């Protein structure tokens, strides 16, 4: 017996002109379902076109250019995987990778923690909470380059507020922007002011937790810390995963913060002494300062591969701690 509709099946073999013919058929859709399918595809077609034009095509084109020696002014000269071999032995590539990984390891957990604290503050049952939400989110609306200039003024070694406070505690004259070891942490601190976007996503997750779970926990004698660890964190774990993956992606592509701060305190982008030479800044240097688009495309394609691999790894490992069953708690 063969089902009339539904799953893919195989029609009974038929004999035509002495040849046994087996015809496979797909799911059989009614005319109404077929119209709905085409309507749905029409609605999502702008997204599909956008992904193909602005994501798939640039990635493929970048890989093709990465196999050439190309300055943007002449014809591309095919060199195979020479650019990738050069990247493997380039000391500045290792420096930029180290700076970017240090930034990601420090900034991403700090940003998640700050965003979660801000979201909990936004979620309080107070009459003035709307004003608090506005005040906490406003820093996220400030453009990154403006935040960079503000931080340069704050940590200025002569008149900066941060240095004035450090002198009160006996730290003396500290030049946070002139030391390649400390300037990275200035940029990490600056990134925390943009935690409002992640906080809004956390806030949506917090408000989706059923209040009855907290009421039942209070009846059982659970305190606020126990409620947070046993109810809040497990139920917002999908939101944590989303913010973690987007945070890693943003950290690997950090550019504007390093560009503005380094340009404000040194003559070369990525200074002082390559202390802010993040990976994307080195890609920028090769593409637009050295006119080496082939090498820059190879570096960019490697970053794409690393980003996709890290995101997939985090997603696979997340199955151990992410709870998608909201009702189960």
C-alpha cells in the first residue's frame, strides 16, 4: 500500500516499452498549500536576496580575491594559496590575533555580566522604572567614535578624571593610553557602555519567565539568590547563548574602538607599539594603507572561517547548559 499524500514515496513500478520504470515523487501539495508556499517565499524573498547579495557574494568574492595579488588598480594576478602561507608566518598576524583574543576573552564575559545586571535593574517593579530604562539605554545610542573621544578625555594623563581619581589613591601619574598593555583594557571598559542592546534582549527573556515559578519557590523557602540560580538563569539560558554568540562575533570584528582610540594617541593605526592592533585593523592596514587587497582578503576569509567555527562550537557545547523548555523550568 502506498500513501496518497504526505511523505516522499515511490510510485509502483510501471512497464513502458518493455522497460521497468520507477518514478519518485515528492510531497503532494494541494493548490491551496502551493499558493501559501509561494506567498511565504514572496514575503521572505527580500531577506533571501539580501543574504545572497550582501553575505554569500562578498564571501565568495573575498575567497577568489584572496588567491590573487591585487592592489585594486591593476588586474588580479593569480598566486594560489601564497597569501595564506604568508599569513601563517606574518608576526603582525600573530600580534593582532593575540590582541583580539585578549579583548574577546575579557570583554565578552564582562559585557554579558553588565548587560544582565542592567536588565535586572530595568525589570524592577518600580513606578519610575521607565526613566531608569531610558537612562540605562542612552549610552548605547552614542556612536562608537564619540565614545572613543570621550574615553580619550577621561583617561588623559594630564587632566583626565580617571587619572585624577588614581592620584587620590596614590597611583601617581599613569598613562593608560600610552602603555600598549593597558590601552586594550581602556577599550574593554569603553565597550561596556554599549551593553544596552544586549540588556534589552535579556530584559525580554526575564519578562518571559512565569511569575508563578517565583511564587512557588518563595513558598518553598527559596531566597533571591536561590531563585536566580535555579529559576532565572536556566530559563534565560537561550538568551544568554544568543548574546554570547553575537558578542563573540562582534569581538572578533572589533574595529571602530581600536581605530578611534589608537588614532587619537599615536601616529599609526593600531598603536602605541601595536597595542591596539586588532585583527580587523590589520586587515584594514593591508587593504587601504598597503594596497594589498589579495592579502587582506585572505586574512578576512580566515576570520570568517574562525568565526563560523567558534559559533558552531559554542552552539554544540550549549546543548549541555541551555534549557529550551520554559514550562519545565
